[in-house]
C-alpha cells in the first residue's frame, strides 16, 4: 500500500490544470460512479484531479490501477476493506475492464463497505458493457468523449471559450463566431484538430500521434473485439479493411452487399460487426429519421467515430466524409442521451442530418448552396472553410463548441 500511495503522490504532482467538460457534470457525491471512454480521452486525469481537489495529498483518497502487479495476488475487495479500515473515504479504480470479475468485486465493495465512495473507469467499452448490468441499480455511469474543438483550443492554444448550446449557435452564430476569430486564426486550428486533436495525447507529440492512435485501434480490434464480442481473430484483418473502405468513401448510404464482397465478410455478419464497431467507438451509425421500423433497419450512413481515425487510416480521406464525420461526432457527443434508443441524430428525407427531430442540416464546403433547405423553416447549412457565416450559413467549426 505504501508503494501505491508513493505512485499516487507522483501522479498528483504532475497533474495538468485543464479540466474535461465532464468534470463539472458529474455528481461526485454519489457513492458509486463509473467513467467509461476510449483509451486516452482523459479518464485517469479526471479521477486524479478529483482526488487532488478534495483531499490533496492526504491518504484518505486512493488511486489504483487494476493492472498493477499488486492486484495479481491481492483481491481488490481486500484492498478496499483495508483502506477503509484505516480511514479511507474515496477509492478510484482505473482500468477495471482488465479484471475478469471487476463488476462482482465493485458490487461487493459497494454492498459491504458503506462508508467508502468508489469511482471506477475503463477503456474497453465493449468489455465493460458485458458486465456493468450487475451494477445497474447501484452505479451512475458516464461516458467521457474525446476532445471537442473548444477543448482542443484550450489545451493546444491556451484559448478558453465557454461551451455553447446548439440553440444559441443557431440564434447568434455571427456574433459568436466573430468573437472567436478576433482572438485566434480559427481555420488552421480547425484543420489541425481534424487531424490530431480528438485525443489529449497529442500533447505528448504530434509526430507520434498517428502511431499511438493506430496502436489504440489495434488494441480494440485485436483484443477487445475477440474477447467481448466473440469475433474470431481471423476476421480482424477483414474489419481493418472495412474501416479503411469507410474512411475513403464518400458519405453515402452503405451498400451492404458491396461491402460484403469487398471485405469477404458475409452480409449477416456485416450488420453485426457494424454494431460491434460502433459499441467500440470506432464507427458511428446514423439511421433514418421517423422512429419506428426505421430504427431497426440498416444504417442510412456509416462514419468513423471521429475524424482523427480517418486521418490515421487513410492518407487521403474523402473531404465530404471528414466534414460529416466531424458534425456527427460533435453533435452526438454533446446531446444528452436519455433514452435506451438514441434518436438525437438521424438522417432525414432531405438534408444530411436531423437533430433532435427539430433542425435539418446540410453539411458542405464553402461553395455549398442552400437551395436544399430554402423551404425548411428550421434548415441550416454547416459550412467548412468559413470563418464567420450569415443567415442560415453557419461555420462548421462552431459546432465544435457545444461541449
């Protein structure tokens, strides 16, 4: 335990002061909290910041990572029991997905040690989803998304801006965009964000960013999917090819039969794999608007989860695909998910996206015309390569300020 606290002291001493958007949205007083999210989005930092904020370097709070050699011989429950007996109040457990029975251990701590608050985190959303049902009545589980464009500007350029609700962007985008461009050259920053700004580890070096991101994708495909989704290892190469094809294609309705032929994956398996890749936060599936049977149909559009994945997979990803991937990612990450089936972002009969069943958006380059939305009272253009818009033409980058 002394060695673990010594490591914790070192980690607390080197913490960054920048806070992720989720930090202020969590009810930290809840007895059992979970934070899930892709590798490298800042879950560990957020837990350590909470410890330092409330307890400083006191031994009343402990941070442990389940992959520490200590836990190969010592059950997590026994550690928690001993920690609480010596006055411990907050236990933060990182990388819980690496423990085969993590949910049973966390449940036992919650049920048997009522004076101890627990925060747990995991990077394999697939593997955590397989067990977290055991904690459904006990834990509040939050998902931490990658950096918004707004957060990237703070970390990369020390430019702090307040988050903007979608309604305010639609009502006052000219003033809001004008205030940003007075402080920063926004378009070059936006290009950089699309390439390497979604995961905070860009701060460790932009040159190594593609290699690290490729390693993250490899870990998800080669470890998480076979273990959590029962996907045979021989299929992993085909899934890599599927991701590459999606990154280089124009954003059109997917031709499942064509994808099956090109990847060698059967049509029934394609549907299942698309869903699993979305659960792993490598893909985003957007279904047709209207609810009902439409939500059960094949996806209308398939994107990579974020633009950085596309840049790591292909040297020349399709520009239109990149634009729509950014819009879908930032909108979906900012919208609260309150229902079992998410209908916040769908594909309408006209336009590229329908948001919350209210607003229609067409996404395109600077030359994009608005004839497709002229007769839609709640229709807007999200336009790339534009600093400040006018009317219903809104700069695409401004949708990155929503969280």
